[in-house]
C-alpha cells in the first residue's frame, strides 16, 4: 500500500492524449486470440487489467508479440476452438471484465479451467454471468452457486438462449454473445437500455454471424473469425477525470485528443453540458470506433439530476461526476445506480463517505446519492478501499481543496491508468 499527499492546485492546462481504451484493449486481445491469422493493434493499454487478459490467453497457448512500453501488440490467433487447457489456474487480478468475458469464451471450449482473482475480485458477483451460461450448457462451479471466484468452468456443447439484459451490463451481454458464437441455434440478447457496444463492433469486424434488430442482438454459431487490426482510441473513462476536473475548476483550459467518442461511452458529457460546462467536441474518425478531440474550459457548474436510463452510458464516470456535483451550485441527485455497489468497492458508500470527509454535503441513497454543492473542499485523508476510480476522483478533487489531500493507497490506479499521476502533475497549474 502506497499513500500520496497531493497539495492543492487550481487549474488544469494543456493537452492530453489518454491511454488506450481499457474495454477495447481487453476485446482486442480476446477477438485476436479467437480469430484465424494475426491481429495487430497500436495504443494498447498497458494496465494491469489488460495485461491479465493477455496473460490468460498466453496460458491457453496463444502466442503474442508484445514489447512493454511500446503500446503495440500482435496476437497470433488460434481460431474459435484452438485454445488449450492451461497448466495452472488463471489469476485475473482485479479485472472483472477479464473474468466475465472469459467465462463466455470458455463456456464453448472443451476444456476445464479454473479462474481466480485478488480478494477484491473474489467478492464481486459472477452469478449474473454464470447463471445464463449454465442454461446454455456450461458446467461452472464455485462458492454461493458459482457467484464468487475461484470458478471452475468446463465448456462445450452449448445451446442458444434468449436473455433479457435487465442490468444493462456490457459485461453480461458480452459473455452471452461470446458463448453464442459457439452455441447451436440463435442466441438473442434483449437490451431495453443500451450498454457499451464494443463487443458488437468486434463481432461485425471479425465477420461473426451477428446482427442487431431494434433492441435485440442475434448471434449464431460461427465457424471462423477473421483477424482485424487497427489503432485503439483513447479511453474516455480515463480522460473523464481530466475532462470533469477541467470543467469544474474555473480558469482551466484543456484539450483531449484521440479519445473514444462511442455514444455508449459519452453519457457523462451530456451531464456536464446540463451542468453548464463549456465543451467543444470535434469528430476525427467515425469507424470502426468514433474518435475525436474535446476542448474544455473551466467554470462554476450547476447541480443536475442523473436518471436511471442514463446510468449504463456513464457508470464508470459517476465517481468523478459526484466530485463535480459536490462543487456545483445547487442540488444534484443520482438514481438508478445500484450497480455501483458491486464494483471494486461499494462506490456509493465509499464516495459519500469520502465526500463527507472533505466537507461536502452528500447523502447516501439505496440506488445513488443526493448532493448539495459547496464552494470548495477541505484537505483530508481519503480511504480508497482499493478502488482506482475513487483514488483518481479525489486526486482531481485537490484542484478545489484548501489543504492537502492524502490518498491512502494509490497503487490501485495501476489497474487502469498507470500514468495518471504523471499526467496530473504535468497538467495541473496554479492560477
């Protein structure tokens, strides 16, 4: 555990190219491994979570050319049925995406594999994935009816199902679609609220038997996937810390380049606009993933309400949005965000607890929070609960703090944004 003392500053100034998108980097490795031929990607995210995904497939016989620090990776695909049984259990660290999507892939493999993780991942619910995969024919064992890792999965001989994705979870949807690639019949996933669609974009690009009709996703058994290559756009969830920080700190001026503008990832920008933020957005690429530049200037923001139907498109950005709400004029309400309780920490509880510690007016609700804005924060010690987004959110909060912000553990940030503090030091300025 490594703590960090962050003295107060005032603004963010300059230019940021965010690290490669975490969600897309995970899927680049997964689809590259299952494709036939070689898939090459630049701007790959070299964070612990994505490296765990990479190491998992290496353990199952997939060769990769990867040089640390270069952000370039080539995956030598083995095909949809080419994975080999690993010699030991696969430890996925703190990566819920790795575990849930791997379960979907392994559901159709005639292998027995044990998936484990660190203490935090071992507390995160997996039944949302294991239950539908069992209905498809996978054999999965683990504590609490396969709700918690370590999980032992034996796949093969899958049958199609129809699944209503009531949680609006991209991880659950992706696991079922990946299993559906290997199942007899047509697997259907119904989405009343759209969640991240990176998996669907890869399915299209790799030539899977996949289509979308309205709010229903259809996947049929696919014999082969073709290799794909390209540049991974900058991670919007990583950039969000700096975008929100610049928007809420008067006098800031920030330009974020080559960032993913996929509409299933930009919900927090709509919230910032409602709060009165100054944002200019310029699209530079539309396919296969929208990408562009965002310019931000800081000012005092206004309170707003975040409705349940907005949550899927901004679930990872809610912690930093809560920081902005705590400094906004008036009252803000977040509802329908109960999914935050089963992230790396209970983010509703931990964010409200830490907001109160810095002098904010915040109240915990069952599915969100009620926040009344203050003009500034007081320095305090922040308990991250080993949650990278909590650590980064309160680091950004130091822009509007009187006194030092002490983050009790910053090592967790390496799971998603290893260069965060380096970028923060480079961009923060005193007026």
